[in-house]
């Protein structure tokens, strides 16, 4: 049996909540190790007066609804930076 928490699934809840609450700032991207995507969201967030928070909300919901295995395979191992 694979320990998905040890492989990064422990970041799922933190990244999901931060994406929903502070999605415009891209903090969740930094938590997952996606520096470029995080910087893009951090710059675009204030320029769009927070409208980019919609991206964060969608990403947060996606993170939180995935199983630990799906999350690790997609965002930790697969390095999928957007949605």
C-alpha cells in the first residue's frame, strides 16, 4: 500500500484552502512548488482587482475533491501547474 501523505498528499488541504481564500496571491502554487505560476498569479491578482481569485477558487475546489492518490499523481508527480 502506498503512503500518499508521505508523497505530498499532506499538502492537498493546505493548498486547497489557500487557493480558495488567497487564490489571487498564488500562495497555493508556492506551497506545491510552482514558483513561476505563483509569481504570475501574484502579479496578475492586484492588476485584475482580485478577479483572478476565480482561478484560485476553482483550483482549490479541484484540489480538495481529488483523492490523495489523484492529487499526488497530478500535482506532485505530474507537475500540472494550472487546473
